[in-house]
C-alpha cells in the first residue's frame, strides 16, 4: 500500500464552499465583516510563497501596500514552521489600523522558514470608507507600517 501525505480530506457535502485548503483567506469571518462595514475593504484572497530558506535574522514585516481605486494589495514577510500552510484573516484595531492575521497549520518540521503572504482586498462600500493609516501583522505593533496616500 502506498502512503500519501495530505493536509486535507475532501468529502462530498452540501458545505463544500466551506472547505479550507492550503494557504487561503478564511471566508467571511466576523473580523472581515466588521472590516468591510467600517472600511469598505473586503478580503478577497491570501496567497503565500514557498519557504525561502532559514529565517536567521528575518523580521516579520509589511513589505509594501499597493492601492488603486478598486483594490489594495498588501505584501508581508513572515516566519513560521517550514511545513506550514496559512489561513489568513483581517480585522480593525482601534480606528486607524488594519490588522493582518494568519494561522499556520499542517505538518510540523524541525525548521523555521521565511514566507511571503500577499493579502488582496477589494475596495467596496465607498460610503463607509475611512482613511486607515496603518497596517500590522498578528496584533504585533512592532510590525506597524504607515500606509501612504
């Protein structure tokens, strides 16, 4: 018998739309609904890069924020277990900070790597849009990044 590695089991179900697989945004969390209601930003996707080697000296950080009239794309650099995939979420903290959240899950290896996570938001609900000035990762104020206008 051949043994295969997997981090996901798929079962036919009426709840197929709620399957979490690989690195992705967790769909429609309470945090995201509040973010959309107050900011007009809707989390569309979270995409990860492969492990790019050991994390020696790597600091988790926001690398860039790219904005246009309809989208915001926020690129981050994180460290986590080499075998992890990630579930992403986003919330509001105070009245001016977007908090990018991630949960590492899956197999555990004896190493820690540097990964990139890219969060893509659509800008909707313009009536509610407020000028958020900061973004951070997982409630860590050391990662605060000023969003340029």
